[in-house]
C-alpha cells in the first residue's frame, strides 16, 4: 500500500511540471506588461524597462520557465505577487480555506441529495417516482449555475431578507452558494448512483439472495448498494476536486474571497506568479484527493485491497 502511495505521489511531479508549462505559456502570451502593472500607468518607459531588466522578464521564454521551476522545486520559492508585492502563498493560503469549505459544503450537499434519490429511483424503476426524479435531474442539469445563484439572491436576500448575498463571514454566507453547487452537481451524483444501482441489482448474486428469501432492505443496502459505490465515489471525488478551483461562478456571484475568484482577478491583472502558484496548488490538491478516492476503493472492494498489497 505504501509503495503504491509513493508511486502515485512521484507520478504527480511530471504532471505538475506539465501543468506549470501550459499555464506559463498561456500567461506569457496574454496582453499586458507585469512591470507596468507594478509601477502603474503613470510610470516612465525608462522605469518600466529598468524593472523589466531587474526582474528578468526580458529573458527568453524557456530561461524564465526553467528558472521558475528550479526556484519552486529547490527553494520552494514561487515568487512574489505583482499586485500585492507579497509572497504568492500568502494570498493562496489566505483564500484556500474559503474554497475548501465551500467545496466540502457543495460535495456534502450533492452527496446527500444525489445518492438517496439515485438509490430510490433505481429501486422504483419505471414508477412515477422514478419519472419525477429523472425530470428533476434533467432540470438541474439544464439550469446554468450563475442563473440559479442570481435567482437565489433575488428571492432569499432581496425579497425575503433571510440570508446574506455576499461574503464569507459566517456559516449563513455559505447556504446560498451551497444550494447553487448542490443543484449544479447533485444531478451527476444522482444519475451515476441510479445507473450503478440498476446494473448491480441485475447481478446473479442479487437474484440468488432474493431466491433465498433475504429481506429486500438487506439486499439493497448490504449487497447491491455497497457494490454500486465505486463509480459513485469516483464521481463524488471528481466533484470535490473540481469544486476546489471550479466554483468560480459561485465565488464571483456571491463575492466570496476564495481561490477561484483570486485566479480570475490575477488573470485580469496578469499576476503570473499568483496564477501559477494557485493552479499548481489546486492540481496538487486534486491529485491527492483522487489518490484518497483510489485508496477508499480498498475498503469497499477486497479484490482491490489485495491488488494493492501485491503491488
């Protein structure tokens, strides 16, 4: 098991370097001058050229990229923000707790919404309840998250005045963003749960349990549901990882100081060090989350656990 974990962690290194190269390449060709950003629009051309020389921004592309990778790996130095002139991880670690809390809320909401309805829909296949659940799921998929967020603000903040519409000062500020993320991602959990359960309850061992007179509740929750969990866990893990940096719409609409909104702001300002550090950190977090998901398989399926132990 430890050997497998070490192998997966080592495999992340070339992936992170590849992601860093892509982001560095894209940001390098976007319009804007970092030196001009730091000095301001009123700075003289001579001052801008001097700062560009001092920061090494006039060096060739690959020279700047490999210098960045060397400093990041050897010295753990990811640079200084062009906007705040502080180490980039000061901004990243300040905003990351908001993003991870929001992602956790969205993942929990999607799971609590999608799994029970998915199981119920599979057990009651072709019934009126199954039809209603499928219509609800398709409706949730069709609703854009930004539209849902605006409607929630309009109803619960403006008209009813029950919940705050912006910020992240208390748990009340997370209710509307959580509902938005749940509606956006809960349908995916619901559909994959339903599909996996339908496939599982048609297996031979389920028919055998039914023939032996095993109670239906035991068959559904002890035998079928446990074996249908693998694709569901994969989907939930993917949702959680994507929400860490992908909840940009919610963070922007609800004015939450998370990592997604920081990335958007840094791209607009061409704050390359912050963009690089944020995306590398998100990629690392996503890789660790998917590793945890793979390890969870071993606790559900003994065959996978045996494979890990052999590896």
